[in-house]
C-alpha cells in the first residue's frame, strides 16, 4: 500500500551505494575521439569506457617522472645551457682605456 505522502527531510543526495574505486562523471569528448574509441573497443570486444580509462592510466604512468637528484641536475644543466653566459670581471680590477 502506498502512502499519500513520503518524508524526505532526512534524505541525502548522492549515490545510494558507495563506489569502490570508480566515480561516475559527465565529460564532453570530441565526436571523432569517441567514435574511434567505440570502434576500437568493439574490435577488441571490450567496453569503450574501459578502453578510455586504460588509455588515460597509460598516459599518466608514462608521463610521470619523479624528481630525483639526477633528474634535478639534468634539468638545471638544460636550463643553464640555454642561457647565454655573462662575462665576468675580476673584482677590484678597474676597466682601463686603451690608447
């Protein structure tokens, strides 16, 4: 039997069942990108969203570079090599005019 009214004063927004490791989101993807993922997923017999998730994970793992002492030295060397070196004069020596 249905009630005439239901009280939702103690209700909360959001998923009834909490997610474990994945979150539902809404994003906008170019049609051509989505079509390509769907075609590849169909060819592989997988879901296109799983394929997109795997591609994003692979990109993040590939591009992640931890900053170690060696990496920091390399970055500094590259930065220094791109800049022109200033000319140095010894302190205390005055510039003299040539005649």
